[in-house]
C-alpha cells in the first residue's frame, strides 16, 4: 500500500489526539499485520468505500488507556469499560476516519465512511473490509501503547476501465 | 437560549453541552438522531447537528427543517468529522448556517455559534 494513503490516517490521528486531549503520541515502527486479533482490549472499526477503493480503519486501546482517555475528555473517573467508554472510542475512530477522508481527496480518493462498530474483550478480532495483510501503526503515549490498523484495497484505473467496458458491453 | 444538540454519540453530546454550559448557554436539549431531533424542536432557537447518524442523518434533518415553515428559519450548525469540500458545500446549499469540523476546540465551537446567532438575529 502506498504511504501516501496511510499518511492521511496518521495525520488525522495526530490532529485528533492533539485537539481533543492535548497530547502528541509518538508513532512507532509501522509494520504489516496478517492476523485479525486485536492488540488492545477495546477497538473501534470503521469501514469505508469509494468508487475504486474499499477498506477500514481500526483503533485499538488497552483498557487502562481507554479509561484515561475518557477521564481526560469528560473529566470523570470510570473504572471499567462500559457503554460510555465504548462510545468515546467509537467517536475517536469516527473523527480520525473523517479527517483522513478529507485528506485522501487530495490523492483523488473519494470515500464514504460507515458508522463505527466497537468490540470489547481480550483477544477480540477485528474484521477488516479490505485485504490482509494490513498496515499496523503502533503509538506510544506516556506508558501506554495503542494501535491503528489500516486496510485498504485500491483498484487500478486499468481494472476500472475494463470493468466499465464490460458493463457497457452488457 | 434553547439549543438542540443532535449526535448519536452520547459522549460527543456531553462534550458539546459542557462547552455550551461553560460559555453561559444553559437550557440545552439533546437528541441522538434526526428523527428524535424533529420531535424535540418545540421552542428551539439553534440546532447543532452531526451528519453521520443512524435512523435519520444530519443532512436529512436539515432538509426536513428547511421544508417545515415552523422551523425553516431556525439556525443550524453542522458539527461533523466530514470536512471534505464537497460535503461542506452540499451542507451549506441545503441551508446549514455554519459548519464545524471535528475535532474542535471549545473556542472554535463558541465563536461559530456566536457568529451564527449574530448573523441570523
């Protein structure tokens, strides 16, 4: 996957964390992930699709960090993952996906984002919409680690052209 | 001033309502989608709505309100993660008075609300 399609997600995450939490998580080494087991205890996934692209983005947090996010944003202490924590993790993913959508348009990639789904539990799976393997982007904030996963399948313009011709022929 | 906050995220509604309260806008009401918002419109002087919501999205809500003589002049601010130019233009064409892209700071939210209130007063 071309890095120009990954950077919009990273930029959107940086902007979201800075604006909503006033923090700047450190991005660690990007790698390829070929299994769908989440690395965190709570994940939010958003599918997206466009004329020549489909994929999904997922944010996955350890429980401790998800609780801390909530405390920093809302100002209330919660001791276990509940509906409010699920809601805020889903909303963060929604905002990151929205920011990436805007920047992807600069690469002529027009997408529509779906509504986020949130999954909770140890070793839960994240069902990406695009192809595997997908890109794993780990971040560190203080002593906490969290991840963003991006899966994206982009059809070549040649393939699109062939498909358009086939559609016209029928 | 009665302000209606429409967002499917309860957390986002709380964040917005807290910022409004801190700025002196008390008496806000909330709804989690466009359909619920329509049922809560009585006496509302300003609507702040998300775009992407289940049941009835923000754009459908804007169209409904603009077609309803009772609410066609109520100012609407869209607060959404969708910041792409095409969508912003579409929202403004449908009658949205101002547009805020998430994530936002409290000052951006309040400045835009004040601006809409001034322009539409």
